[in-house]
């Protein structure tokens, strides 16, 4: 995340919360595109802007909704979405 300092545990908790509340998908998507420019879009994982020189991940849901992530946020989302909703949160 170029120019933005995010604490990994805070980002993980934010993404976990957004999955639980239904703001981020838990299931597979129709399409996954990685590496293109963001044009300054906000990351749906952490909420920070994705710099135009940062690569991003773009997910296209079955309902054609778009979800954008920083590469790091995508990796966190990908690991968190597979955790069952009723699982106890990790204690650090």
C-alpha cells in the first residue's frame, strides 16, 4: 500500500468485520483480475485509496458487483473469507 501505513492487525480486523456484516463477499467470484492500475479507487478491504501506481485486485461478483483491493488486502480477505462465520476471533 504505497504511501499508506496500515497496521496489519487493524486491516485484518476491518476485513473480518466487513465480511461478517456482508460488505465483502465470502464466496468465490466470477472473475479475478490482478495487477492493473486503480485510478485512485478506494480499497473495499481497508477503506484507503489505492494509489494509481499501486497494483490492485478486482473481483466481479455473481451479481456483477465490483470489489477492489490492495494486493495485501486481497491476500488478507482471501484467508479470512474461508474462516467459518461462527469461529472465535484470533487473539493476538
